[in-house]
C-alpha cells in the first residue's frame, strides 16, 4: 500500500489497520474526504501494529466495528468506487488464494511449509465480487509477492 502515498483523499473501510495505514494518514493520502459513507472516518475491526498505531486508533477519525459492518455486502455496496485489496502468496488453477504460511514445521523429520487458504467468509472478496458489475466503480484487487 506504500504505492498509494501520492494519492489524495483515499478512504478506508477494512477489517484491519496496520502501520502502513498510519503512514497513509500522515502523508495526507488517506483522509476519507470523498467516502460515500462514514466520510472522514477510518472504519476498521482490528488494529495490528506498533504502539504508535494503537495510540492513533483512539483518534475520533478511527471507528471500530465488527465484521457485520466491515465485511457486510449491503454496507460495502453503499461505498462508491470501493477497491478491495487482498493479499496472497499464490493462486491455484481454480482461483483459490493461499493467504499465509508457517515455515519451519517439522513433520517426519523433514521441513515443510504449511499453507492455509483465504475462505470466502473471512474476506470482503464475496462482497466486492457482487459489486463489480454495478455502476459504483467498485472492483477487486489481489496483490501477490513478486519474485
């Protein structure tokens, strides 16, 4: 998300904020000024990052909500130009996305990597998939590591 530093008036509606979110606020890219709902408010369900981020999360511009608000299709449908940015490590031929891994698990004296999948219920992807054919300008985006 650091590529977004040069943007202006971005909004934020997500299940999680991190230190990168705070960087976007500090550089002026993330203001929420043009959000169609919750203008000027960072909507999130969890805070994961530094102590400075946790202190920032008490700011009136940050509003905590449960998944019934952060990931609910009818709520997301009211957000104009919503772009869902999800991360993954790889995609299989069926379109399933590997979200994370645990490296170093020893099984039968061999080193394995254990991968887990993003399940539709744990992501805003189903909501954004339902919205891509509308006139709202909403669209999904999946970011994979380069290499």
